[in-house]
C-alpha cells in the first residue's frame, strides 16, 4: 500500500487545543480526535473485541449478511474512500463483494500511521483491489482521494462504526454537507449510525469490566505527557461514562479524584476534586432519523440495513 502523509496534527496545534480546552471556564474538554494516536488506536481496536462493545459485531453482521445486496447498489463505483478506516477489518466484506464485479481503488483515510499499517496487513491479500492510504484528516483525505478518480468511475465514501456520533448533531450535518460538496451527484455514502438502546446495554459498552476503555481515555493524558511535557499522574484521574438523556449521547469524561495542579509546558492547570475533562461524545439515533438527515444534507437515503441484536443501522445515501 502506498501511504501519502501530511503533517496535519502538529505539536503546536495539539498544544493550542490542550491549552484552550483545559484553560476555559466551566467544563474542561479536549477534542476527541486526539484520543486516536498510535497507542489510542490500538486500544480502540481492543475495545471493538470486548463482549460489552457490541457495535462492531453488529456492523460486521450487517456487512457480512448483506454484502451482496450492498455491492449491487455500488457496482458502478470504482473507488472506495473510507473515513477513519481503523484496521480495515469490517471493510473486507464490502471490498470482497465489489471486487467480484470490477477492479477498484480503496483509499483508507486515517490520522494514525499505525492504523494504516494494520489496514494494509488486513487487506493486502485482496485481488483486484489497489490500496492508496492517506495519513490525514477526513475532508483533506477525501478531497485528495476523489481528485484521483478515473474517468467514468463513481465514488463511494464509507463512514462506518459510530464515527458520525462523535459529532454534535449540528456539526454532524455540517460534516455531511461538506462530504456532499466533495463528491459528485450519483456518488454514494455508506453511513453507520448507532441506534438508541437500553442503558443497561449502552453504558457497559463505554465502561467495560476490564477497564480497556478507561485506559483508552487516560491515554490522552499520557499523550499530553509524552508530546507536550505534561506531568499528569494518570492514577489521579478516573474514567467515567455518563448518559445525557436530553442530547441522547454517551459522554466520556476523566474525573479528577483530588484537587491538583498539572503543568504542561510553561502553563499550569488546576483541577478541583470531582472536576472532569470531557473527552468524547457518542450520539445515538432513532431508526427513522438517517433518511431525514440525508434530505437535509444533499442526499437521498436509498437503503437501510438494521441489526436487531444490537440496534445499529447501515444507511446508503446517494448524492443528489
């Protein structure tokens, strides 16, 4: 696999976001994208295999059981661009089904170089699929990938898992608008949406018994220590998963277990006991919401596949 890399997450931008997020009054927060460095990406891959985290298995069931049906909708598409590919494990089902019809180019887009390497190992045995990876953020990678489409080829964008749920609802629709403007009419978007479900099923998915999700969350503090010279003591912060019923989302926080001061470069930040850093949101959707979102963002929802066991939907949007 050829990987095209650009330095999009410089130390300076990371430091600025950390200073702004921890220095603001009220709720401290850090952008969730910084959870996914090489260590964080490996930990998240482990999370997807935990018994409590049924989302990935639900999506794999949909892609396995409906891969031929999905491929029939995408038969004219010679380029597959995946936003946030991870290891590429789930994508194999789609690529194998499409490769029966024609040769294609697969473009995984990731901010983690290690995830792109794992993706290559997972998929490099596929016949009739050439892989061109982009180590960058979603929209930058998408624009670079579609610029390489061959004449006559349509593009399908994959945005799988619950990645859209990491964005506030308004920001999610803004992102979908930008994806629509980056592609052509007739191109498609396969969008994964995690659906609402009982809290007894939902909360353990983000606070597992082994503590892997806690390690994933605290790794953000370890990353600040590694890259910005911070002196966080990880044992003084507790991973917390909360459900916000009004916003219909799970929130991941890191709670300070005592009053303390943390130094990062030449700045210092005081945390009161029980004060939290908000690190990630995971919004949940109703089954009928994706078609409405499609209409508002320049798409039509042509098909939807739902996993009943976990309540997860794969939605096929067509650019209009």
